[in-house]
C-alpha cells in the first residue's frame, strides 16, 4: 500500500491528471536548491499549467506562482484543489498561501523555542560536524588535484 505522499503515489496522480512532462525530486520543500522545481518553472511557457499534487510539496508558493504568471503560465495544486488560471482560483490561492506561510512561521518559532530550551537544559548537541571526520580524506583528495565539487561528490 502506498502512502498518498509517497513519490510513487504522486507520480500516479500526476499521470492520471494528464501531465505530459513530470519533473521529480525527493528533497525537502525548504531546501535552498530545488533543481527540478526550477527546471519546471524555466520550462513553463505561455498557456502551460504547472501541476503539483499537494501544497506542502512547494515551499515559496507565492514566488513560484509569480514566476509562472510572468511567463503566462498558471499553477494548479491538486490537494487542496486550487487553479491560479482564474481570478477566483488566484483569490483562493492567496488565502491558502498566506495561511501556509503563517503555519510555517509558527512552526519555526516553536522549533527555535524548543532548541533554546534544550540548550538551557544541556540536552542540545547540535548537528554532528561531519567535515572534520573526513578532513584527512579531503586533504588527500585535494592533494590529488581534485576540485571541491569532485571531492564533495566522492564523499557524498
């Protein structure tokens, strides 16, 4: 059984919706770099509709919708059903986008408060510093004239 949020379920839903080109990536919606999302936006042409299965799959939906609108394209979110190709759809989109942004900001505030409390209680250790663990290997690869992107790829 597939969870609705799984990549397989999303692909199934997009194909059932008649999407002829599907861009896919398995990254957090808050990751700074979303190459497939950016490729989809760059690919969009006048009259195109970018379809996304769920609102939470996009991070900055207002920016994305503005970029698509500037290209004459629209955004359609399957769940909740929102289509920015009409004035009513844009109204609903803006309301939902504002609420989603509000929820995200509240979640980040709670997260910061939780981290601050954990630090006060001596329970917060932070993220493990992985670069220092690989220092010898990094220097060896650097000495072998590999560039930083090649070193990063080897250690990924």
